[in-house]
C-alpha cells in the first residue's frame, strides 16, 4: 500500500494539484487494520479521470470509468488493490467531507503530507478520530440517509465489523428514515447483509437492527407476522424471537472448540468456509437458513378441533418465501437453491429422532435428499431444537439430541461423503463397457445401485468391487426393447 500511496502522491506533485486520501482507509489505519484494506479512495481538485490515466504510467492496472457523470474512475491494480478517484465536491475538502455519511469515514489526508500517515495532518472536521477512540458510529447529517438509504444498513454493518457502539442520535435518525430502505436495490442490500453475516455474533446485530433500528422488517416483511405467532405447546416465545435465538445457537456451535468430536468439528470447519457465490460462504447461508427456518409458520398456522395450534407444512410455505427473497435480493441461483433446501428439509433430523430411526435405509434416504447440505441441515436442526428446549427449560440437558446429530453426521462423513460422487470411483462409460449397456438413462440407475451397495457395505468403495458387483448382478438381457437388470 505504501508504494501505491507514494506513487499517487508523486503524480499529484508532478501535476501541481492537491490530492487527498479519504474515507475508510484512514479509519482502518487508525484502527491498525491496514492488512484488511482492499481499496483506497482519493479525491482530486482537477479531472480525476486524467489523474488516474497519469498514474497508470507508474502502476500496472486497468482503468475503468465507473460513472463519467459523477466523475468516478477506478483503477484495478494487478495485485488486486482497487483505487477510486473522484473530484472534490463543493468549495474544498471540508465541504466534500460534509457530504459523507459517518464521522469515522469523513476524514482526509493530504498526500503532500508525510507518509506513513501522521495524525496531526489528518483533516477531521467532524470528530472522526474522537469517535474512533470512543468506538462509536455517528452520522454527520440526517439528510445523508435520504440521499442514499443504503446508509441505514451500512451503519450496523460498521458496528458489526468494527465492534463499535452507535450514538443515540444516529439510532433515532435511522428509525425515522427506516422506511426508505424499501427503495434500495436488492443487490446493494445483499452486499451489506452478507458483510454482517460474515462476522461472528451475527445474532446480536440482527437483534439490534430489528429492535433498535427497525430496519430488518423493511427487508423481510414477514417478520411482523412471525411476532404474532409461534407460541404453542413447544414454544414459549414467538417465532421471530425463536428464529434469532436459533442463529445464536448455530453460531455458538459452529465457532465452539470441543463441542463436537474432533473429526466432526474439522469437517464442519472445512465445510462452512466453502465459497458458494462470490465472497459468500456456506456459513453465511447457514445463518440465513437458521433465521428463516420458521418463516412459513404464519401462512401455515392452523388450530385443530382440540384447540391446539399447529403449523403443518410450514417448511414448504417457508421455502417458497425464501425463493421470493432470493429473487428480490438478487441472490444467486445456487444460494436460492441452498436456502430452499435448508427451510424445506430442516425438520427431517427431528423426524428421524422422534421415530428413533437411524437405520441404514433412513440415513441413506436423508443423505440422498440433503446431498452436500447434510451437515448444514444437521446444524440448523440442532440449533432449532436447542433454542426451543432451552427457552422452555434453561437447565435441560440436550445431550441425547446432540448424540443423535453427531451419529448422523459421523455416518455422513465416513460412509456417504466418500461415495457421494461415485463417478470418482467408476464412470458411466466404464459401466456401459462392462455390461455392454447402450448409452441411456439406465446408467444413472446403475450408479445409484452401486452407491447403495457401497453404503450398505455389500461391496467395497473401490473400482474393483464395483466391477465385480456389476458382472455378477448385471448380465445384459434385452426384453421387449428395454435393458433390464437380471434377477439373481
């Protein structure tokens, strides 16, 4: 970063015009978060596009005109660092800073000053350094939320990332303008939301966004209906309170040392950090799954003849709602499919527990339906049950259900996962050649048959065992134009 700053400063000197580093990078340097800086924002007195072109004579990168009308230009350096250049708004740098959102982001550093940065040269008209010392998020102008309502969710995102508090005046201003969040493009909300999901203790900030800022229901309107239902034989709180608590339990489990047996914990850690879409990780989606697992209860609520409230089918109605969220907030197709599966199948582990059925057949059916989301569903189900029972009885021992989940997880990791993609053991082409099978949909049936035989322990999970099984059980027989497995 120092090399880049010095290069920008040299261009400013050569051009004889002032240039300032502004925004979050100054805040992050003051917080000793230098290594987390991925982009640098600069403002120039003259044409920022011309300034950026001059810089490319020194640095290797690509110039991208982001918004010619607003005079915003970006350089993406070969090493990945992003440099944004805009022109100073107003009469000078202080006027420009006044148009920003929060004090901790409304500071500037003149590049004619010494570098590395020295505090006495920081231009800080709104007390950003003081707020950093007090670890406080404070807005500059109330109009900032009207100019760009995305700032309503950026404020708690900063809280979450920096572990700051929020000033009461800022809380009140966000509550006052919370309705404006409905006008923000879905993909912009998603960007901020997933930055919050990336941090631990997400449940705390979801609660803050809901109870203090009154903005979460502007993103997910069904929250209001969830507040009115859910209390029944098994729940002492409403569905929304239970759902946020489920996120808390899921986070406490996934981030805990020693909760699961080591090989299960290691499997979860590796599984949870998988990138699903862009920078969105599997654990981020699991948190959303925990939050939305009961989102369908309001539409599924029924009172039976005995007067008992039931929510049969809530997992399906909830899954359909999640699909709508995904479309509105521009989540990827893969993210939408994962969340649909989380909500639609979150009851399965509990059903198996109630039936006391962890037979090979029951587990195989679950693993086949859940696929790579098996561990995700087990975690969401565990968090769901623990949050339900702990609110009923804080001292209740949840060991039996935990053992149930661990048993299923262990079977998935050791028995099913190695054969989940059986084409790594034997390919469809090899099957066709072995049993003289013409290319057809039957190949999939044979692969499934082999997978079951391996899972149940009838054959080893190696190519040799698969070939032997095929030759014994699949002599070719043409019958009325159809290929069939020979009955043994």
